[in-house]
């Protein structure tokens, strides 16, 4: 986990999960499991958080770096760093008794791999 502070105030963080090291002694994959940021000055904050994630993955010599995220800003910043979409966006389910039109608008959501029902602790991660 890496936190970003401005005058002792947390303005964003990124959390990485590393798969168990392979025969090479290095993890075959790292995943950005969560990324959260203050909406003010968000492009710069997102850039710094993504750079921190990249530096940590490189320092650990991970074979690849992946993430699942539903956030147009983060997606655009990832593309600027050379990331590309592997599959369609993850499917999420939600329910509300009122204001359902808000739920169906994808731009109203900020979701990451940490919000998914898919466990990051599946084999061989344990």
C-alpha cells in the first residue's frame, strides 16, 4: 500500500497484491486491488498513485501488473501509461428502491478489484 499526503492529510492511496513468487523468485503478477483519491486535483493524484504502483511492481520485479477498475479518469490515465483493456469491463450488480436511473449510469460508479466478488485469495495466491 502506498499513501499520498498533502500537509499531513491523506489525499489518496493505492493497494497492490502480489502473487506468490514463482521459481524465478519473483511474483508472476501484481494487481492494483484498490485505488482511492480525493476528487480535487484528481488527475495529478491519480498519476502519482499509478506511478507509485508501477515503481513498487518494478521493485518487486513482478511479471505483469493488472487491475480491474470502473472509473473513467483512472482508465484514461492508465491508457496514457501504456495499459490497455484486456476484456470488457467487469460486471457489477446493484439494487436500490429509489433513484434507479442513477444506478444504471456507469459514470456514477467508482469500483475497483477490491469491490469485486472475485476473490484475490484464490489458488495459487495463498
